């Protein structure tokens, strides 16, 4: 019981620290409506978290309203449940943070 409590607390902390826009999104709730043109097998592959273990990133691109934010949150929460550290950040904010770190001389450290 103690172990489960610690694991759950760790997952909750990871989800909170990731700053998700929607912290209840989940891979199990993905809507595979044909209009969205989501590849179910690709999403299932992403749910293995192998891309994280291989040091890769995921970038969602598409029209407004197609659920890019929700999908990224679902993928991130799934990684948190696998006890991976996640940071949800939008591209403009990421570029601002890169510039801030470059000015402070901490750019390479931040990239890690």
C-alpha cells in the first residue's frame, strides 16, 4: 500500500510539474474520427514511450481545432504515468526560454 501511494504521488507530482493545459487527457480517450486523420498504429507506437527512451521528440502539426494540444497532453500524461519527466511548452514560449537561457549563458544546460 505504501509503495502504491508513493508511486501515485510521484505520478501526480510529474503531471503537476509538466504544466499541462488539460491534465485529464488520456491515450485511452483518443477520438479516431476519420476527419482527424490519426493513424491508430502510430499512436499505439507512441504509447510505448520508446521515442523517449531513444531521445526523440514528438511534434504535432495540423489545422486549428484538430486536437494537437489535447493529443500532446494525453501523450505527456501517459509518459508521466510511466514515471517519465515531462514539460509541456508551446513553441513561442520555448523560443523565448531558449533566448533567455542563451543570454544567461545556460543554453546548453537548458537543452539537456
